[in-house]
C-alpha cells in the first residue's frame, strides 16, 4: 500500500487478544435513548456472522495471492476479523442475559452470509469467479466499516451523552482496527480481478443488503427490547434525529463516501487516519490489557 503523506507505512497487522466485561453495561448504553442505542446495536447482530464469512472467503482467496506483502496483510486481516467476530458475540450473550433475545434475527443474518453468500458447491472457473465476486462485496463492506471506524473514533457526541465506556471502547477498538486495515480488502480485490464494473455492482449489492438488514434489525430490537416493549417502532427514519445529533453516522457522511468509492481513482487510504487509529489503540483499555 502507499500511505498518505505523514501517515505510517509498512504496518504489520496483528490481532489484539482483547476481552470486555459486560456485567455492568446497561441495555440502553446511550442513556435515555433506546432508539440511538439500537441503531448502533444492529452492528452487533451483523458483525459476528459477517466477519466469520470474511475470514472464510479470505482463506479461500489466499492461494491466489502472488504478492508476499499482500499475503501478509491478508493474514493480519483474517486474524483481526476473527477477533472482532468473537468480541461482538460477547455482546449478543449480554443482550440475551438482559432479556433481549436476539437469536432469531442472528439466524437470519447467518442465512444471508452462509446461505445466500456461501460457496454454492461450484467448481473450476465458476467457483473462482464467485470467490472473486465475494471479495468485491467484502471490499465494498470494508469501505463502510472504515468510514464508520473513522466516525466512531471522532464521535464526541456519544461521550457527551454519557455512553457507556466499555461499549465505547469495544466500538472504538474495533473501529480503529477497521481504519488500520481499511486498504486490505480493496488491495486484494484489485490483485485478483480489479474490474471497475464488478466493483460498482458489488457496491450496489452491498448498499441494498446493508440497508435492508439495518432497517429490519432496528425494528427487531425495538420490538423485542423488554424495556421499550414495542412502544416505539424501529426504522431508519430515526436517523433524521440521531444523525444530526451525532449519536449515529449522519447521511452527509455515508452518501458522499459512496460517491468517492465509485471513482475509478478510489483509494481506501484517503478514508480516515492510520495515525489516529494507532493512537487510539495505544490508549484503549482493552487493547492495552491485551498487551499486558
């Protein structure tokens, strides 16, 4: 990869063996705002199955990687994504313990990644084409995770609202690593295929999938939350309040980022700051405890 001016280069990606104590984290970890809390909590429902799928696809792609540095980056990416999946699984267990049974929706998410985006029992050139197509989808998803990672690192409004520090450390540790490895999926896709048309198609498919899952996930959480008891209907229309308030990513962040992705000259290294990500990882309670 080529770093931006002033940014660190030749970083060796490593999985940080973090752990979190969820026992004191309230169900509504953004105080008095279950709507904003669950708009972010949808990520916990999506990420374990999604990132396990990332790992599986990237392991299948490794034999096609002919560049030693890229291979090293892909292996580091795999390690970090596996740790992310396990960490968010812990949040799901905590939800269940608090009376919010998320397992029915998680099974739907698993069907999307394991079923619709699974191997399909293909062979030969068809198997390779489907593998490269899935790498393109992961590259599009990783664009969003990098943008969201940069957002959460700078989301001062959540701190001002009194968001739970353990949850914020999970989100910021994860976000920082997404920024740290934001180039890997794009680099891998460009190495394997690089077709601009397929890249655009993958982004279109990704937007459709993520919007549908986020909408359904928020409605599910609001309906099943034992404290809300369905009194507030979930849905992405709530973003009109939470986005401008800084409690969730605003539309003015995500929309323009898609347009940047669609440029032929797109580089993920222009999204976020590696220096800022590493600075957070050097101060994250969970990441520092993992080092000790």
